[in-house]
């Protein structure tokens, strides 16, 4: 079976290589579009390998009646069970697929199954009337030594008649399914049995002297007196020290009685063929992997159901005399066989493909901008690398035929197309023709993407502009617009290379209803653009009074906190000190006459120190700042008034250069 499997794979690969040939792929690497089912050959050969499990439901006849005057209440012909079933095989079919799409077909072929399993008969025991070699009637007891196993090897040959379905989805993948009748040609069951039986006997005699006659004791429970027992139980009870085997051998060999222990059949193997044929069922779904357009591998499942009937001989007995054996399969009236498992196979398409010319799809590429004639149509599905002529109409008007050569992938691009409805598309390759549905090429919308404007340069001047962007360069264009609700003369011009057009000589006002037109294409700007005259120039700024460093820094009564109004003076001092690195500053602190002279002296010094601290915080080195406290000396105003005393509470800076 393994050799057959590898031979099947090797054959499929070789056939695929031959079938693909050099035309399956072009020199520039473009692969051919796969052939759909409708294009593939109608005829196929299917070769399949099957492997899986086997189950059987075996029904046997009640053959107890074949044993003369059998005692049913103590007999049991047993039941048959089937286990460990396996099934292997192959089949080959010739099939024909029909119809426009080539999806459905019918196939016929040959199916061979090699099957095996174990059939087991349990609890076999019979008691019936028999006659020994001396002509004496006696009660025969036969008991199987445990379950009887028959190891079966089954040869099963059939003719399948199947309905078939297939569908190819892509270049590589498809599905298939088989379903139909399986007509059996032969079912042969070869068996090997482990059967062994105990043969025992019970005799009863009546009369006396020369008139002693053997009779059959058919009581379910034999009499305990008057009967002669040749059984294991009786001998063990009466002669526990004598070997059972020796006793039964002597009884059989010397007396000729039909007794024995563990007796195996003289022939424990044979074959059984059922008397009547069978019509079964085969179901097999699978996935296809296409090696080419003519060879596909199949991987799937299978299910087989076969009912077998048999006529049982009226004289059938499993065993009667020592060494006799008749397979219990011969007592089968019906066998329902089911096998299921994996299926791997090869499908070969034979005969020529009848590939029609088909336009499978059309890709439409609209013109690049409104009014352009650089659109195109791409027809797919045509024969590769073939001259082709295409006729069509645009908006109902016939056009000159387009001639060209299809690409390696079977496509054809028709270029230089304007917007419109393309219908009656008719492609011709040799004597084959293909049509497709109408194709619409739409003009892209003309858009004004943005705008920019410049105002007039002066009141009553009309030198403003509006620039519109997003148009196509080189187009002749007309722009209509309204000024303050009045329709103006349209502007005409040519779109510049950056896609813009500029409306010039515009006065101030509100511009609305702007519509740009180029041929049959229009674009509308919904914005309201307002152009305004420039405002009058602003008045001159007032002169800025220069801040002097010597401006007094004033303090509140008995305070050393610098008022925020004095910071411009400090900032000016910092500027001058920063500009001249050799300069330094002297800070003189003062008070009014309020307070004692000693206190005022200290307070004036603290005010000078406060100014120094702030200058240092603003980045001036302490070495460049000298401070002096003068107390109430050198007043700058009359200490007799509140306003004068406020002017005297001060610190004054003097900028000096050098040491």
C-alpha cells in the first residue's frame, strides 16, 4: 500500500510538470490566471487510496433448532460481536462532468477494500439428543472454552456508480464530493479461529437383561439416579484423584463416546462468502490542491455503508462431533458493514480544454482631472499574449476599434479615454468573442481647494486680487462672481503651472457666488471674500521721557521698602552699569527730621543698603556699589510740611567712572 501511495504522488508530479509546460508562466514572471471549472476538460480519471476503521453489526440466525431435540432452557447459541476493525483499499473511476459550469458529473469504476477485524461468539453451550457410534441415544453437552474469536481478513470488491461535484476557487484550491451506489462483486471473509470445546454426555438406559434400551433424558435437570454422567462435574465428584483429561480420553478412545475436554477443531481456518450481493453507499468529500490545470491532489474523508444478507443452511451446527467446526459467520443472516476514514487521491483531467473567451472583470480608471481624456479600461480574463480587437460605443456613439495585444496575465488596457458611458464592449481574439457590461468613466469633480486675497492698497483703489487654488494647469477658465450682490463681468484666463488663477483689478467690497468654469466642468467657492481698503495711519506715539539715575527713590515714614514706582530708576542704573564695566554707583540715604538724629542716621543707611541689595539682586556686583547714610542732612524740601518731609525720605544714586 505504501508503494502504491508513493507511486501515485510521483505520477501526479510528473504529469503536472508535463501538463504545465513552458506556457504556465511567462518569461517576466507573470503567472497565468487559473482556469475555472467551465474551462477544464469534461473527462477525469480519479485514483484514490482509502484507510480507516471498520465496524460490523452481525445478526445471526437462531440455529438451536438445528440441534435435534435441543433443550432451549439450558442452551445458548451465543451472540456475535465485531471489534478492532480496520479498512484499507483503493478505487479508480472514469468520470464525465457536464453542464455549462462543468460542476456536476457521473463516474463509474472499481473499488477494492482489504479489511480486517475480530468477530467474537460468547457463551456458547448446547444440550441436545445425539446418537453414538453404537447407535445408542444420549444427551450431548457441548460448551465453548470461553469466547470464540475468529480473526477475519476480508476481501471486498465493488463497482462504484457515483454522482460527482467539484468547484475550483483559486489557482490551487478547490473542493469535490462523491456520493452514490456501491455494487458489491465479492465479499470473502477468511478467518482463523481459537475455538476449543468441552464435549460431555449423559446416558439413560431402561429395561433389563437383553432388553436394555438407551433413551434421551430431555429434562432441563437430568435425573440424579438412573443416568450415567460423562461430565467434568460428575467425574470430579466421584473420582477426585483421577485426571479429567485421562478419563475423557479413555472414554472417547476406548468406548468410542463423543466426549473430550478442550478439543480444538481439526481445521480452525477457512473462508465464508455471503450468498447474496449488496448495494451500498459511498460518500466522499475532499479538498483539492491543483498542481496544474490537469492534475489535482485530493485529501478528504470517506464513509462506506454496505448491507450484506446471507441464507443459513438448515443443517448448520457450530460443532457436533469432536474436531468438527463450522464458522459462526455461516450462521449470519445479515451484516451491516460501515467503514470510514481518510482518503487521499489524484484527479487527472484528460482530453482538451475548451476554453471560451471571457471578460471576467473590467477595471475602470477615470480621467486624472475634469475634462481630461487620459482615462483607461483594463479588460481581464482574455487569452494571454494574443492579438485582440475591441469595439465599443461612448454615450451611444460608435468609436474606432481598439487593437492591441493582451498581457501575459490575459489583461488588455485601453487608454486615452474621456469621461462617458462605454457600452457594447466586444472583444475578439481569432474566432472567439467576449462581451461585458457597460462601464462608466466619471469626470473627477473640479475643486477650488483654497483661496487667497490681497486688499486694495488705498481707499478707492481697485488693485486688489483673489487667487483660487486646486485647478488644473493649462486649462482655459472663466470665473463668474458678484461684488456686493451685483453680477460682474466674468474673468477669463489660463490656469498657471501651480494650479492657480488670480482675479485682478478688484475694488474693496464683498465677493460672493464665485464659480469657475472650464469646458463642462465647474467648481463653486462658497466663501464670502471681503476686500477692505487699508485704515488711516495711526497718530505718532508720544515722546518717552528719559529716566534719570539721580531721580530720588522715595520711602514711607520709618520704612526701607522700595516703592514699585522707583524700579524704572533702578533698571536705568543697571543698564548704565552694565554698559560701562568701569563705572560704579554711590547711594546716599536720607530721612526727614522726624526722630532722633542717631536713629535717622541709621535709618538713612538702611535705606541706602536696601537700594544696594536690590541692585545686587538685579546682577550688579557689591564692589561696584557704595552707600552713605546722611540722616536728616541736606533736605531736598521743607521739613515743615508733610509733602516736604515725604520728599526728604529718599535715597539718591550717583553714577561715577573710575576709582
